[in-house]
C-alpha cells in the first residue's frame, strides 16, 4: 500500500492540535470551566458512549445504532484522552512508545 492509497497521514501532534482547538472553542461558547472533574467526567462519559454504541451495533443494546456511531464515539473518546493527556503534560506518543514498545 502506498501513502496515496492510505490518504493523508495525520500525526498525533496534528490530532492534539485539532482537539485542543475544538475544545477551546466549545469551552468558550458554553462557558465551561475545564477543571479536573470535567476532564475525568468526559472520559467516563465517552467510554460509556463507546460501550453503548458497540452494544447497539451487535444487537445487544437498546435501539439500533446508525452507521458510523461507533466510529464517532471512538473518535470522541480518543479526543478526550488526548485532551486529558495534554492537560496533564503527558506526551502520548512517547508514553506509547515506552510502554507498548517495551513488549517488542
């Protein structure tokens, strides 16, 4: 597979910048104080939404999920993981390389 087959490659740094910018706009628009409870609460909320979307997608949840719901919820969860890490000063790329790379 070539890079052209994969489309544009996006770096973790670019994703961090994207979620930071969107979060800043959202917080400003809705006057949200992003305190520790907000970061942790959003992580829990989004994980619950991933769980619900998955269960719906396999016929084990209430209602039926729309196509793309699970992908959208995973994207939200990843976005909030990146925001939490940024807030805590964690370099996610370095942490993944250190932690997961140690098994190779």
